[in-house]
């Protein structure tokens, strides 16, 4: 169909409206429109685009997740090279850098710098033509990168069209920045991947890189990717006037709706840079993302041009790196561990070494490919890195110190626990034992999960005791735990009268659990806590769940075909049905959770922060859901209540800024009990 000018105008207006509201919601956390209104705008645009194919622009907000995975990555030459940075490792290096800058600029006694945290993420280039995102590429070798537009479009915080009231943009601009994953999201994503039996990532940077190097944009869309803009590449300026400084450029980016690091600041001279560095060093561990240093850039863009570049790095910028939290030690042995769903992870044990005040003696090596890449062997001297909250990693092997006769680590063929043949699914990096429950290691891991804090929460039943119980044949499936008697424990290493009685009593207490905890404890693949809660709310009682068909499950929000398949498979297996029956017979009595709709917190949006004295956070969350509250993770103007425990952190100040009612532990428990 041919469109009229009015229709085109409306389409462009819809782009603007949707982009603006989406920016307010996703980047500023201050929604400016009701969800239904937003959906209506979106629907209107979709309809127009389906009626008029030529009005379906690639930068339309409907195109955030394209529909088809690509066949391969296109190589794209950068219009201006993506440079790297020279490094400074101490204040002397910084003074030398400043001296070089001053000498080249001749007239200056001092020079102002833009100071920015150096994010440990993935450098990307965003090309905007007339304010619309045209292409996104990776850095590649600095000259040629790969086209990742399909993935970048899934980041809600990256505007598809720049936001400017006067509609004034350069004709074309390359905006450079960093894509990253927050530390907390990285840990959650790996936990989730573990539960789903998927590949986990070694660190947040790899997770971000892995998400961008996907042909299917749905994968990037499902990952918590963030972006900070920090630089500029090629530009066709047109009528536009560019700011004079890097710091003003960052402000401009921000006004266009691009996220920039809020910790970016200006130092009037090199001394100011040194104090900025100290300040950021102190904050480093508390930052939600990983940084590996600070970048200092001559603030004046004109001076940057006159300073120019040498080979691959500009003369006007330097990265002051944090002292590496690295230690050198010797590998004692490399063994293979079996996870709950059979994934085999290599683990290196080494001579304990103190890295930045923490003694480290183990590192999990990501997968077998990583062993091959590092070519790490037993008795090797290795460099170990400890980064923030993340598990220690072997960075490299010192081959010159390798002992004669050392042997390459062979890929295991059989499971170290049950000795069955391992499989390596085509295209996957993970080796897997498929013996399930009959593999002792997997059995022990599933017991550990069954009794864990967010599952049945059996106090005092740690890994070592579970191993003993399984080894001695005292427990073989979950129901055996509830048949244990004090005498059985007394025969075990480390148990005395009192400790045995305590454990029996906590096993007894755990029988009065809740349905979501119970479902979660069963360790069904793809069923994490959120899914378990969803199942409990929808099916109310176990017999209903046992009868649920895949269609019934697919009707539930958040449950997809893969999960529904695992769930029905689990509940139709005779062995599992018997297990559940036995557990009930032995007194395990999961309470259904009823949504009680007449509580003050029913249908309210609630965020929980901090720690609590008389109730576990997970339990508090459950209780809130039970009264029909929507428990979300971040504070926005849509939040009705913030429940703040001890050490509430930044969520509390944000809630106060937004005038959101804050409830303390006592108040929330009182409301929940009414
Ligand atoms: S500026 C010409 N600013 O560090 C200047 N880079 O080692 C090029 N990085 O590839 C980069 N945070 O991926 C700049 N605030 C920041 C940065 C930053 C992280 C990364 C970037 C670059 C690498 C250079």
C-alpha cells in the first residue's frame, strides 16, 4: 500500500514517543506513561509497519529484536580506527605522560583532563546517521570489526534514535563505548545457566563478549547487557556544532539518551588526576561492574587533535591500571568435578598463595577447551588472577619453569564419580555425565541442592555430612533423609549425642515447608526459584502439578517449551512420582501459598533491600508474594514500597529521593501479619 505524508509523519512521531518513553523507563528509571498506553503506541506502530512495508525502518523501535538469527558476521571497516590506550602503572608513569603532553602543547603549564573509570567490558562502535542508529560493530583488530547491530539493538539503554528537542545532530557520528555486564548479574546469569545445564562464563567480560558474539539476537536480548558511551570516532558534522571538550561530549551523549558513566569527572591538572585515581581505587570493590583502571584524556578536543597519535594509541590519553591482583604459584593437581546436572568442570588445586590479602588455593578452570588453551599441567608454575567477587582464574603458565616429563592433561573419557562414558554434545564446550541420579557425585550435588537455604533449608546438613550419609548407604534418595534416626548418625565421624539430635530436629522442622521451596528443592532442570514460585501459585497443590500437561505449563508466564518439557518429564517418571509420595507419607507437608488479596501490600510494587534479623530475605519475598505484592529488584517511580533492612545501600536513598514509602523490618512484618 502507498502511504500518505500524514502516515509517514505519524510513524516518525511514534518512533519519537516510544523512544522517549522507553528511555525514561529503561535508562532513567522514571516511567512517564502507563504500560497500557505504551503498548497501544507500540501496537499502532506495528500495524502501520505491517500495512506499509516501506515505513518499516531498521531503526524503528519495533526492530529491537530482529526476527531471524544471522548466517554469519559481516566484517566492517571502521571509518576511523578504534585505538587502544597506553598504560601507566604508577604515579611516576602519570607524571611522565603529563610531561610529554605539556611539551607537545608548548604553551601550557597545566592541562585539564577528563577522568573516567576504565570499564572491563567490550568496546563497541555505534554509527548514527541523522540521529538514527545505522550500525553497531565490535572493535575487532581496531581497523575491521564485526557487524553486531542485531544484538546491540536489543539493549534497551541504547537509543535507536538519539533524543534531541531541536532535532539537531551531526549528519553522521561514530559513538564509541563499552558493553558490560554487572558483577551481580554475572553471578545470577551463571547460576541460572548452571541450573539449566548451560555453559557458564569465566568472568563478566567473557559473558558480555559471548553475548555479543551470537548470531541469534534473542540470546543477547536475554542477557543483562549495559552500555556506557566514552568516545567518538569518525564524524560528518554538517550544521552541528560539536562541544569543545571530552567532558562536554559525555554530557551531550547523555542528553541524547546514551548512558555515560556517572563517575566521569574533570581534573584541573595532573595532581587532580592522582586524587581521582585514589578515590576510584577506594570505590572499586563497591562498584557494581568491574573496572581495571582509570582513563585520563586531555579534555580539550582541539588539543587532542594537535597531540595526535602514535601507532595504535593516542598521545592525549592514558590508562592508569590498578596493580594487578595477581599471584604466582604451583599447580598441585587438576581434577574434574561433576555438577548437579552432570557438567564436568576442571578444578586446579595449587599451593596456597596470598593475592591482595586473600589466600587462594583453588581455581575452577572454565571447561576443557580452557585447559587446552592454557596448556596447564600438574606441577606447572602459573599466574593466578583474583578479580573482585569473581572466582580466581589461571591467567597463564610459565613454560620456562615447566618440569621435565610433564604431561598434557587428557580430556577425561569417563565420569570421575560413576565411571560412565562422558559425552560432549556437538558444538558445546561442556563435557557431561548423563548417568543422572545413579552417578554418586550428581546424587550428592542434588542432595546439597535439596537441603540448601532456599530449598528445604535443613540446618546443619553440610556437604561433608551428605557425602558421609551417601557413602555409608544411609541415604539413597531424598525420602531416606526423613527416615534417619539419631542412632544412625551417632555411628558417623564427627557426630555426638547433641549434634545428632540437632540434625534430626532440623530435618523434622524442614517438613513444614512451602510449596515453592519444595518444588525448587526437587532440582528439576530449568526450574529455579522464580519458576518454582510461579508453579506453586498456579497449581496450588502437588497433585495438580503432577497432572499438568505441557500446554497447561506453557500458559504460565515465563515458562517456555524447554522448561515445560523438563517439568512434565520429571513429574511423569514413575521414580519421581514415588519419591513425592514417599516424602508426603513421611510427613513432608509443603504449604500451598495462597494469594491473600486484602492486605495493604496486595497488588503493590515492592522492592526489598538490606538484610533482616528475624526473617530470611527469601522468606520475606515469599510472604510478600503470598499477599499478592509484586516484588521487583530495582527502585523506580513505579515502586510503591521499599522494605529496608540493615545496610540498605543506594536503593534507600533512591527511594527517599522519589518519595517512596519505606518500611522497616518491624513494620513490614506487622503488615504481613494483619
Ligand atoms: S577511550 C582512543 N575510555 O579500554 C581512546 N576506553 O585499552 C580509546 N575502555 O578499547 C578508548 N573504558 O574498550 C576509553 N572510559 C574509557 C574506557 C575505555 C574502557 C576500554 C576500551 C578500549 C580499551 C583500551
